[in-house]
């Protein structure tokens, strides 16, 4: 995993592809989920995890409310890419 700056936000890559960004001021992350994983995580953990609206959400990008998500669930999300 590589951390770098992406439009003034910390971003993380695996295999040269971004899988997450941190929006520190908004206390959220944006994580890319597969078509298989997105409905599982969004349905089980609402409102902490919900799809980004529009085209980005259709491609798997998903908001994570860092104030509401359980640490164990966040770790599971991040391990999907490791």
C-alpha cells in the first residue's frame, strides 16, 4: 500500500490503483468496493457506509462515516484491498 497526496487529501493505492481517500475535515473516507462487496457493506452498516451519488457510486465508490463506523468493520473494508 502506498500513501500519497490526491487533490490535498491522503489517498491510498494498491497495484497502482486508488482504493481509498481520507476527507479529514468531513470525518469520512471514500473507499472503492466491488459490485459484490458494496451491497453487503452498505446494507449491513447503514448509515455509516453508503454509496457516493451519481456515476462515482456506480463504479463502487462508497462513503464511510468515520464517526459512526465500528473499527472492526473499517478494518474489514480496508483489508479487501490488501
